[in-house]
């Protein structure tokens, strides 16, 4: 995730305004505005000021920006790192190649997760994170910007919420139903019609089964 998007999410989570961040970090409101627009990113000194204001562990920001690898830091006993994927995985790529599309990492408290996790996996099963876009799954409580954690190693069955990749369209989070060789992706918002994928017409790949989602609403 790019820094400006990360910062925008953090401000929203904490209920902080741009002006408040500027005051507490000792920079001008115009500087914060330029950070959020993506015009430029803060230097190391200002990154540390931002961390102090937001109360974010330094390693989380450095991991998110790709400034260090996930092995650079020693995690506390109650923490775990989950890789964050980008939004452009080619449909033909097998699940084992997902590491190629990691854009950053997020640090979670183990107590927030409903399963035992160790070094981005649960009992040997991989876990990844993607950010939800849009409101098509709001009926299941998944809203725009929510963190959605999934595993490519868990079998998806009819009725499960999955991360799917549709050729030429990208990722989508939907409830999947299998009818012979036809795949139906169903939104939980009635404003969105089902996506019906017929074999040989459009390529689809089930990337993984959704384990949980985290939002701040």
C-alpha cells in the first residue's frame, strides 16, 4: 500500500484531521496535504514524528513502505505479520506465486485473530490480506477499505465468501456458488447482480477463502 493511502486510513481509524496531525507533528497543514495527495513522502525524521502522533509501531510503517523486510524486526510474542497483496494478480498464476505480489505487511495482535497464527500462517496454512473496494458485500459487514484476511490453502465450498480473480477485471470479494462447471459470484448488496462465469467464456480463479475481515466503522 502506498504511504498516502496508509496515512489516510490511519487518520480515519483514529478520527484525526489533517490539521491535528500537522499541529502534533510540527509540520504545516500544506505538508500533510501533499503527503495525502501522494505528491511526495515524508523523510525519516517526519516518519518518526508521524509514528509518535499516530501511536503506530515504527516497524509497521517501515514494513508497509517496503523500507525493510519482514525479518528485520523481532515481533513481540503477541504479534504476527500478515502480507498485504496488491490488486493485480494475473489469472493464470498459481496460488503458490502470491508472494510475488506482496506490496507490504501489516502487524496484528494475535488476540484480534480468531485462529492461531504464526509468521503469516495458521498451522502451516498461509494467510494474506487484501483491502476491500466498494459496497457489494456490505450485507456481510464488509465495507470499502476493510481489511480482508484470506487463505489460498483452505478449500472454498458453495456458500463461502472468497477472493476471486476474474480475467480482465481483477479481484472481487463475493460469495461463491458452484453449479456443475458454472461459477456464480453473489454479492450481499441487492444493488449488484450475480456474476455468472461460464466455462470457456471467461477465466476465473478462486484465490482463497475469506477467514475474517476488520473494519473501523
